[in-house]
């Protein structure tokens, strides 16, 4: 999956951009306040993406 597709999923889950790190971008979940570091790779492995999505509370 490419990075832009993944960022769309993050927005759907309620995350917004917080700040730039040195090698990652930091996103914050508004409802819970949880911060998630997202690497800046163009392509990401699906296994890695599933690990990140487990950390994010689902808004459904």
C-alpha cells in the first residue's frame, strides 16, 4: 500500500497531522489523544500497516 492511501485511512479513523519528526510524521487521534509515528516511506508493507492500525481506536 502506498503512503497516500494509508493517510486516507488514518483520516477516516480520526487522526490528524500533529508535527514532523526527524524520520517520521506524528499523527494524533483527537478523541483519545494517542500519538502515532508514521514513517515517510512511499511504500509500506501491509503487515506493518496492520500493526499501526491496531494502535488506533476505531471510530465506528
